[in-house]
């Protein structure tokens, strides 16, 4: 006779528990992927539709006089994806603190290089934030960096445009890059993206804003003149972004990666 008839039953129950745990884990992963996709779509709509709409309303309806309200709307729109992120869990102070630290680093970097016109590290820091912490964090860091630093350099109707341009750079960096890219290749791609972002995104947006803020009848010649005169400035900004990415990207990305792993933030 079998002295331990209960052992096969125990093994079967153990296997069933393992299968149930695996199915539960698979459902949770599927739910998380769906939630991330929804958040990414909402973020794209807010950033690419609502933020430009707020800038246009401020320009056309308020004649660029209520730029503080427009700036507040941009900050609000950039925070909404974080409310979605925290829908199923409590906000982690470490995550908000990390965004505040990167924003402060961008503001301090812009202030530290005030004596060198247009040679600033802010785009590099925003790109690093987007790559490491995600597209939503990249956008809000870029927007807040422009807004807070302009408290020292001067607020004006250009502030919402700067917030949108820098935020868009961080958002795109978070979408295009991830930790699966090899380190040496990532730096090359980051530098190439930095040139494109500063010249093709930030430069074009701010040159366009200059035309609209001129207060004159908009013509094709004005756009061409603005883009031509702004190109040297954009190239200096691009050079600064490449230099600071080469210097800061590897140490900052490694530090942020360790913080994410140690404290379980932005997973």
C-alpha cells in the first residue's frame, strides 16, 4: 500500500497554483501594456493638439498678452498623463522629486552659461530625461525648464513657444530611444537627434514664433528671413547640445538607471 497517498494531490495542487499565478501575471502584463498604450495616445493628443491649440488661442484671442495663462495650461496638459499613470497606484514622491531635480538641473545649466549666448545644456538634459524616464517625463521637464528659467531670463509671449518646443524634444526622445540600444550606438544616435531637435524642432518653432510675434502682416518672405537669420543661432545651440550630450549622457543615464532599479520608479 501507498503510505503517502496525499503526495500526488499535493503536487497537482502546486502545479495548479503555478498555472493560476502565471495566468494572473499574463493578464496583468496585458493590462499594463494596454494602459501604457492608452496613456501614450492621450499624451500624444495633449501634446500635439491641446498644447498648440492653447498657444494659438493665446496668440489670436489674447494677442499674446496672457502668456502666463497659456503657460499654466501647457503645464496642466503635460501633467495629465501622470494622473493616468497614477490611476491604479499612489503617486511616488521619488518620481516627482526626480522630475524636479532634472528640471532644476536644466534651469541651473541655462543660468550657469548665461555669458555664452545660445550655448546652453538645456536640450541635452531634456533629451536625457526623456530617454531615461519616459516621454511624459521628458515633456514636462522640458516645459518646466523653459518656464522656470524664464523667471530669471524674462517671461514673455515667447515662453509658451519655448515650453512647447523643449517639451516636444523630450517627448520625442522618450519615444525614439530606450535602454535596449547599445551604449556606444546610443550616444551617436543621441547626438544626431540632438542636432535635429535643436535645428529642426526648437529652431523652427521659435523662428516661426518670432514671425507671429512681430506684429506685422505675415508673409512668405518674413518666414524665409526668420529661418535664415535664425540658422546660425540654431547651429550654436546644436553644437552645445552635442557637446553636453557627449559629456553628460553616459554618467546621467547610468545614475538614473540605478535610481530606477533601486527605488522602483518609472517602471
